[in-house]
C-alpha cells in the first residue's frame, strides 16, 4: 500500500488515516463541560455518548442503542450506568447490558448484548478515549507536562469546534512563515516581542527538527550577547498535539525581558480531535509556572480586547469578514478555506520545509500501522518527575543549545 497525502485527510473507521489515529489516546471532553446529562460527541467518524454515572465512573458508548437504535444522548444516567429512554435497557460504562425491563427476567438475552464502548482516562481536566485495537490493553497514557501538577497553575479553556479538516490546523504550526504575514496585524506584531522577533522585514531564521514525539520548529535571531540567540520553539506531537511557549508574550504582553534567560514558563497545549474529515474539536490547556498570580486573568482580558480591526465595506459580503487583528480568526480564514490535504493544488517552496517534514512523518506513521508496527510517538519516555515534555523554549540561550 502506497500512502499518500490524501490518506492523511480521512479519519473514519477502516481508512488508513483513521486506523493510524486510533492507535493513540484522544481528548473527547473536559471535566468542566461534562454535567449530569449525557453528552453527544462525534469522534473519528463515530457517533458516541459521553457520561459520568452517579458513582462518578465515566463511560463512552455508541450513541445508538444496541436494541432499536434510539439515541442514548437522551438516556437517563443512573448509579450503574445509562438507561435508554426507548425501552429502558441499561448499560454500564463498559457497554455491558445490565437490564432489559420487558424481556424475561431469567433469560440469557441480556448477557448476549454489548453496546459499543471505549476505554476512557481522565487527566488534568481532560477526558481521553482509546478507540484502537485491543481495548483491554491500550497503550500507556502519556502524562503530558501541562496535564500533571508540578507546582504551577492550570487553565482549561472552553472547547472550540471548527468546521474544517483537523490537519489544516495541525500542519499550520509547521509553517512559521505565515506568522509574520497573517498575524502581523494582530498578536504577533502589535507589541514589543512581536515587533522585534517576528518583523516582516527581518523575520527569524527557522529549522524543522525531528524529535521522539514528532517534530518542532525552532525560530532564532541573534541574541543580546555574542554567542547567544533568541529562540522561539513550537512542537508538533503525534498524532495531533501542539505546544507553544510564547503565549504570554503574544497575548498577555508580558515584557520579554522577564525570565528571558530562563526560557518560557508557560505551556500552551492544544489537542486536536477529529470529529470527521471536515470537523474537529480543539482542547486547549494552559500551564503556568511563573511568578505572576493573575496571568490567566490578564490573558483573558487581552483576548477579549483582541477584536478584528479590519474595516468592512458595506458591499463586502464575504462570510468570514472581518478577520485581521484577531489571531484565531485569522487562522480560521487561512486554514478553513483550504481544501483537504492531498486534494488541493499546491506549489511548495523552501519555506514550506516544515510542512513537507510533518506530512512525510505522518505518512510514514500511517504506513507503519498498515504494516502492523507501532507508529512514531506512541510510546514516549517520561522524565524523572513522571511526565512527558514537549519542547517550547522561548528566551535567550547559548547558540546551538537544544532544549
């Protein structure tokens, strides 16, 4: 089987890209957004329902009841699980059918029925699911640094739902050249850090670097002292995780001189979960280990003020206007108007070397799964403190020094 870029775009069951994605844990919900009613969620082309029973145990089941296909989104949550509203069949979090009220009480029919179910894991305010083979022995969950308490503050942002391909968003982080163009009128160009580091007239040099978890983009400029350099890293962890460290400088407008010699003390972790080929969920976790007690409040206030600054003319009927002046809206315009990877005409140049690398890396990971091998990034080593780190150094360091 020859894997192509088009295979990356498809996430459903039975597709090469979907089979690859199912080898990893994926975020499917947040603790703060899961209430006392079932939550419908579409993941990798499957319609599911997420819930917490009255004992606190989580469950992720197929949305359509195994009996007659009624939606468990409208089911009743009980101590032992979730009950279908149609005929009252009760399922526990593992998909086992516990009760069938209208069937003979001494019959064996109940024991023959299993609802589709997937293992779940709760960590750092996020709820993850494993939808791959061997659900009884899923791969070890990677304890990403931002999800493990180690002396900092954590902010779980509200889940974002975006109506385009997850990979358009993902590979965008391997393309730093867009930062000083697309975002030059917003967070990356309207304050000291952006004006100096991401200057359109004097952009940073950058390289794409292979890592055990995936890859990282390392942007550099000459430092204030001989033999030093100013560095800004962003990481792409397979299959669909991003991390940047410059969020305080870009949005909260922290003085870049603060802590610049020690590197960033802010992890901005983004976890992308495809709903299907054309929609995805974006879970965002911020973890801050710096000295400022109100960092998250400052960041929220800044984002509220980051409204598009673009004038919209009376005859401008373009649906995504205005967008310039707000980083997130700028990304939606650029990424959301692209066709699926593998289905669009492109002319990639030298500045696209990061995009070329991540696509090749993903194709090779898909190929590995097709050949029965473990894909890159599935098993990651933890540090001495027991968590997995992704590189996102921002600051000044000795030239050539790595994270």
